[in-house]
C-alpha cells in the first residue's frame, strides 16, 4: 500500500468513512490508489474533458514523474467516478496525485497534499460535465482514508477547478483557506504579438534587442525551430539538456540532466506527450550553434513554459530573451492557443517584462470536517512553515545579491 493510501493507519478511521462501492461518492475505492494502478486511457479521456487545462497533470507526464523523478516517485491518486460502467475506471471524472503531509512538509499531521515535485501547476483535472460532483467525491475519498484536510499547492485561485472545489465544500458548509498566493506572468496569445511586445517593452528596449540579435547573427543566421513530433522532440531534448547543463543551473547542480531520475523522467515524458501533440521543444540557433532552448507543454487552449536553457557564452546577446520573443510570436500565431502560463516564480526578471498578464497562483487548505479541532493545527503548522521558508528565501536572495555585488 502506498504512503498516502495508508494515512489512516495512525488515525481512528471516522465512522462515516466511504465504503468501497461505486454508488457512494462516485468512487469504487476506499482511499487513494497507487498512481501506477490508474489506467492511462481513462486518464487521457478525462484530460480531454477537463474543465481547466493543466499540462502538468496529463497522464504521460505524471506516470513519468512517478517512475523516476526526484521526489516524485511512489505517488498515490485520489480518484472519482460517475455512472455504473462495468470497468471501474471507465468514467473517471476527477484525479489528484497526492502524498502525505509528512512527506510534503515533514509535518506529522493527517492531511493529503497534491504532489508537484517541480512546483509547476497543481490544479487537478475535473470533468467539465460534473466538476462539482467530481471535486466532492475526491474530498470524500480523502476523508474516508482518514485525512482531515487536503492541501492543493500551486493552483490557479480564480480558475474553474478551484471554483468547483469551493462549491463542493459549500455542500458540507465548509470553505477553503488560502495559505499563500502570488502572481506570475502569463501571455494573452490572442493579441497581436508585435503590438504586445511594443506595449510591454517599449521602442527603446526593442531597438536594443534588435541590435543584440544582429550581433548574434555575426555567428550565423539566427533561426527559430519548433520540434513537434516524438522523434524530433527526442532529438531536440538532448540539445536542450546540454544547454541547461552549461548554464547557471549546471553550476548549481540543478539541471534535469544532473539527476539520473529526472533525466529518465524527461526523456520519457517529453516524447510521449509530443506523440499526442502536448509537448514542443523550441530552440534558437545562430548558424548551427544552439544558443537557447525551451520545453513547452500544451493542453487544450493553453501552453505551459516549463524550462529554458541558454548558452551563456552568448549572454551579451540575451539569448533567453530572444528565444522568448520568438516563442511569443509562435504562440500568438497559433489559433489553438489562447493563453500561455510562464510557470515562473513571482517577480521573474526575464519573463515578467515581456509577458505582462498575471495568473493568481496559491496554496489552499481544504478542510474535510466541520468543527474539526485538527484543521486549525494543520493550518497553523503550514502558515508557520510558509513564514520560515519565505524568510529563508529572502535571506538567500540577499546573500546572492551581495555575492554578485562584491564578486
């Protein structure tokens, strides 16, 4: 049994726990399942019907994470179903990969937390035809497993999935608690890209970027490439990994290629998603030399800018910015894409001046019982941990600025 599925072993299972039947809560399981036991086909069908896009919750991405990614293996899944089909997975209506609160935060309290080892976007997949019922079933399944709360990290706070969870909680006269939130950059891809870039950067900055691009062209014709097929993505991925490893991520030991499990993960996930049209790898070249590359996931009408890598030998030509300008034009020219999520942290110095839209992203505590004395304990522990982490990150940021200033 997985760690999350076994959460109730140290707790008294509540008298109202969910029996293992399809008719109660729309789920045939008493608690979270090991993620590898969820069949891929129903998961992919759920993704097609999802009320809110999330490329990071697609089956092939999550299966690859669960198989090898650092901090992402041995996941469980809350699942919800509808109807009375012979196969229990035929009508999958909701899914959330989860881990225990102990594994997520090192806090020994009975809560389940959505699994997101890359801190990208944790918004769950919910069937748009019955999103509130699906959300309610997921929460009831968590409660049946002995959890007192579910924590959803890195989700869009004003999205349709969050609205469904809020309505599901209201059925039991409960309400969500926002633990922390921030805004991150996104792109309105329905706009004219040239006008968008002029409004965002101004004529003076664009002139300087054109000058840098002309200097980059001294090394060979500057071209923008998009790998789309599984085979092309596999080849382009190796170029991207080399770029990422040679930059600052390589010096800090943080590139995907720097960990064997992460490397297996991305080599599996990227071509698998490309085969279904859900992953592209973009690259900027000067002649034959790749100077920047990026991994972009796609789901419904949304794109997700997962990673960027640059050759810092060309740093004076701003290769990361040049790539992002081309990616902006590429996405705005694609009629199937309405918005792109930068997946960047708040205040990101490169992407925020270019992509001026903002997404409200946060962590939310969903209580599972009314007047539960354990929920305030969980809430207080998470708020305290968030404060400690923010202070630590602030101190680290100041230290880096000082090192840069006096180096």
